[in-house]
C-alpha cells in the first residue's frame, strides 16, 4: 500500500530574497476594494466595486541554530534592501512583495533562535494613465459639426422673402424632389425613410419662410441615431449613403436662361436644397462609419476584413472630396475635418482587422467542416459561404476561396 503523503511534503521552504527562514503562523488579507454610496430618501445603498484589493501578508517566523545570529543579520539585510523582493511562502508560493511595516526581531540566546514579525504587501507595477483619442468619437463629433455647418450654410443661401410667389412654390417642389430621390433610393428603402420623408415634405411648406428651422427639420429626417443597434451591416449603410449623395441626382440644376432677381433666387434655393440633402447624407455616413466593424455591426461577426474597412473608407473619402469642390467655406472646413476623422478612424481600426487570404479545399467539403478545420469554430461557416457566394453550404467546391486570416 502506498504511503499517504503528509501536508508538509507539499510545503516549500520559506525565504525572502534568497535568505531562508522558518514560518510559524501567517495571516493573509484579501478581498475587493469598494466604495459605499448612500443617497437621500433611499433605504438601500449602492456599493461600487473598485477592483481587487492588494493582498497583504503578516506572519511570524524564526531562524534557529548555532549561527542563528548570522542568519538573523542576513534576513535583516534582505529586509532593508530597497524595492520589492521575491518572497517564497510555504503555502502561497512565489510572490513579489514589498515590506509594509518595519519588521520586529527578538533574540533568544537560551533557545538559540531569533524570532521575526514581518508584514508584506504584494508589489504592483508603476503605471501612469496615458491619454488616447477615441477615433470613433472623433468621427461622430465631425459628423455633428458637419450637420451644423450644412444647416447654417443652407440658412444663409435659402430665402423666399421679398420674392414672387413662384419662388416659394419652386422651393417646395425642390424639397419634394430632393426628399423623393432619397426616399426611393436603396438606402431609403433599407432605413425606411419613405414615411418619415413624406411627412417632412408635408411640413416643409409651412417652414420655407424660416430657413434655419427648415434646415434642421430636413437634417433630423435623415438621422440614424435611433437605428444604431438595429441596422445590419453598417459598412453597406455607409457605402449606400455615399452613393446616393454622389449619384448626381442631387447636383446643382441648370442655370436659368433669364436672370431676374426672383429667378436667380429660385435657382440659388434649388442649389441650396440639393446641397443640404447631399451634405446631410454625408454627415450620416461619417457618423455611421464609426460603427463599421463594431459589436453592433452584424457584418462584423465574426470579424470584418481589413479590405472591407479600407473600401468603406476610400468610398466615403471620395464622396467628401467631391462635395468639397462646390461647398461653401464653412461647410468645406467641416468636410475637411470629417475627412481627417474618417481617415484616421477607419485606418487605425483597419490595422487591427483580419486580412483576406486564399484557401483551396483538398476535396469537396461541407462549409461547416471547413470552418472547423480552419478556424476551430464551426459557426463561421456562414461567413465562408457568404463571402465566396457558395451555392450549397454542404458542398464547397475545390476552388480558391477568400477567407479571413482569423
């Protein structure tokens, strides 16, 4: 019969900075750091968890033998060295600790031993907080600033006061045409703009005499804030918004042949309405670009590729550049800031994205098996099928395919 091991067989010899000693008793302090918050008129408090508390060890030990004085002096020297040191404890193993309080030592010549009372605290690392700019937040701020600049520019140019009645009628027609283009577009259908933009057209007639209010009303009709957790594939949303704005359908109309003050203002109003529509779409695209590849982007599950993020960035940048050629000074400045924010955000996050690589199966294989073999995750079969347009997921052909590297 095998001999039963004693607990002492598993204990390690105690030492501090390589100087051995014997442990008699130990107390360990451990737990969580908390902050108690008590509020008026509330019976129950709220306890905020601030993280794990630093562990501290308090124990008594001794050195014994004919050379106990030399052993005690060696341990005292180790305790007086600066900085943290390595403590090997019989029960807790190897720890990096710092002396918390002054150690106490007593010598007993009769017993030939020196007794120590020591207190240690686990040593951490000296780390300072570093400032870091949120590139996604910068894109959202740039989008908001672009919205503001676009509305202000629209309000400066658009006017019906003091002009003939046909100027107001033409303005209403321009608004209906512009909103109709967006409503009937692919992005209008995906985001369900039809009803909201139809209501905007009906209220715009009452607001044409107040350009600033009218501008914000139109800008609000394009908002995406309520869809941030429900829309799928934000990369597609950004590209669709960009395409509608750069399609040419909302470009400046042809200049009138007869130049009267009223006809010229009607032309300026038409240009202002179309510019507001384009810039509103660009602002939404800039804001939505911050969601590409995030956890709310269903196209990013399991991960969006580096090439996809770069493609979104390049398409949106091209639209911003196109709009900057005809924008007013204040809108131009906002566009350039938006351009810089989008470039930095998507470029920075694209570096962390997976690249595409080519994979050729050895034989006709189910996508489920292929995903498990390559990723060790069978649930990623849908990404392989969708990315390569495979007709039947049960029969992946022996052809080169594009797959993510991770």
